[in-house]
């Protein structure tokens, strides 16, 4: 592809006549540079990019696009200076992959918690109505329900290269609609800037990603960017920041609520512990008696947000309700893996999400049962929440086993110390660094009637440490521990029988 076609109408500065240059690919990683590569160089939040410019030049890319103050000197490689290389990157990939955005409609879901469940429910409602749906969510990319991502895919919103190459696949597959989770990182770095959304949803907002945003107000302002590029915004009136956004955005808008009355409301709500929820849904003159297998008060909000989006999109209410009723679980969200003891896994990795999950479990826990919690916190992420997670754990769990969870490049000891600083009673917690060993310890030490909550990874099938991605399937680890538990029981029974017979 000609560089001229990639640059389009962007303003740039270059010493050479570069428009006719033939570009074979685009890269942002020096390790992916080939002889025909257009390399995009921009400022990093993790390291000084100027330190690697020599290495980049040595790889001899076809041309380099960069911020003006990063431009290398004294090189024969064509240099194109722009105001903000990171901001134009999604447009470069959009053009490179030839995506026709007007051939698909887009629905985006943003917020701190509930994005995955809400987006998944919307996708299922659209598919029930006959739409072919491309889906991008946390750790999952699919076409009409069939996963197309690798097992080590972990992002909420993909980086531009994967995002726009995936949209090209969606288009080629004939997808009518794309449902996407939109992270604050994606909005902060402009990953989805070229996309116009038919509908965007704001689920809720609580403290998260402070390592990037600094404070919750900046986090909130970042979320608002999505509603500058959407036709209709849907907001949760029972959440302060979502309600605030409703009052500030200029797009068409609709609201949902349970406590506060919105355009759509849930009344007569019944929480049936881990067995699901029931409520009456009202949206205009539409009235639905809704029953869902998804448990917890927070799933009432996820359900009414999804129903409102689907109906606003044009899905008949009866079809949207039918699709919701068919969802027996969301992978890795309050998912029961075993009954004796009851082992539950969940993706909760924020203070609010952990609180919601544990409250739901506590609502069905009997006095004679113990709740054993296994959890950790991710490395190179918001440190402020770590002791807060411990405070929540101590409030609800009889025993907390603190362990690792995607430590990435950060010291495991530092992460664990941050978490442990939030506990007041050292007798209510213990530390087992190996997550697999922590899970096994919980299962082997529990009584049959106890509840074990393994929190933080949910649907993920990998663990990330300093050396990268490693296969890590908690379901497999749980099954192995349960098998070991049964073996121990059988051996103990044999020992008792032998002693009796003797």
C-alpha cells in the first residue's frame, strides 16, 4: 500500500517526498520490523523510547512516523513527523486493513464493572434476533459465538493492530453488528477513535486504573469520550458517575434504574441467592416478567442495561427476554465448578466487584459453613486497591488465602505486602505464593459443606509473570485438587477399616 493512502489528510512534516513509498506492514514493536515496515514511534508510559531509537534504525524500516520531538537525526530512513503518532495509529491500521466501518453497526459498553456480562447479554440478544455478531470482550474475540482469539489474549479492547485486523475479519465474515467492551485505556489512547457507535452504555464507575488516570475524576472524564462518538447513550441512574454522565453528554440518551426511576426500570426484584434473579422490567409501554439464572443484585443492572440496549437497537422485547432466559452462566462470572465443597470462580478484580460477589455468596451461606477466599492482585496495576481488597476479604470471608494473580513484571513480594497491609486480623488470612498451591490448600482443608471462592482470574486460561504468558486453567487445577481430596478420603477410610478389622 502506498504511504500516501495511509496518511490520508493527516498533517505531517517530512524532508523527503515520501507519498509514493510502498508499505508492506505497520509495526510499533522493533522486533516486528521488516524491510517494508512503516514503524510508528510514540511516547511510552513504561520506558524512555529514545533509548531504543538506535536499535530501531538498525532494523532499517521503510519509514518512521513519530512525534516531532522523537525524530531521529542523521539517518537515510524517511522520517514523517506528526503532532501525535499514537493518535493516528488506529487510522493507519483502519486504512491498511481496508475496513469499511459503515458496513457494520457498533455497540460499545464501558464502565468499571459489568462490561463483560452486559456486552455478552447484548450479543446473545442480537444473535437471537438473527444478527450476525462480532464480539470483542475481556479475553474473548468471537464471530457469531465462535472464539477466534488465542488462549493468551487478555485485553478488554485490543490494541489497534489486532482491533482493526479483527474488524476486517468481522466484515469479511458478514457480521451485521459489532459489540465491544471499551476500556478506559482504549479511550485514553484513542484506540476506537475512528468508530461511530450506534449505542454506548455506561454501567458504573468506581476506583480503578489509578496507575494510568491518577484520580477518579480523570478516569470519569476518559469514559465520557465514548459518548462523543455515539448516537445513543444508555446510563445507570443508580450509579453516581453514570448519572452524572447522563447530565453532561450531548448524544441522545436513555436511563435505567432500580432505586431511581429511569426510562427503563426493574421492579419487584427477587434475589434467589446463587440460583438467579427475577424482576419486572418496564421500558415505555413494554412490560416483561424476567427470570435469569445469573445471580446477584449487580446482574439485575447488567440485565436491564442489556435489555434496554437491545430493544433500543430494534430487537423485539420478547426475543430479548428469551435470549436472556437462555443464559445459564457467563464464563468465569460467579461460576460454580464443584458442589462438595462448593467451589466458585469469578473474575472480580476491583473492590466493588469483590464486594458484590462476596455479598451474593454470603446471602446463601449457612451458619455452619465457612467461606474460604483465594485471591490476589495484578502486578503493574493500581496499588491503592490492594489493601482495600484485603479489607473486603476480611469482612466477608472466614479465611482468606492471599496469593498471586498476573504479577507481570512487578515483584510478587511487593504485591503481597500491599495486600497484607489491609488485614487487621492476621489469624483470618494466610499467604501461599503459588496460586495453584493456594487453590489446592483451600480445597483440601475445607469441609464438604464449605464454600470456596477463587477470585480474580475467572475465564482466563493463563497466568502472566516476568517471563510472559503461561497456561493456567483454574478449572483444571480445581478438578485435580478435588481428585486428590477424594484420594485422601479413600485412603483415610481404608486406614480406618484396616484398624477396625485388626
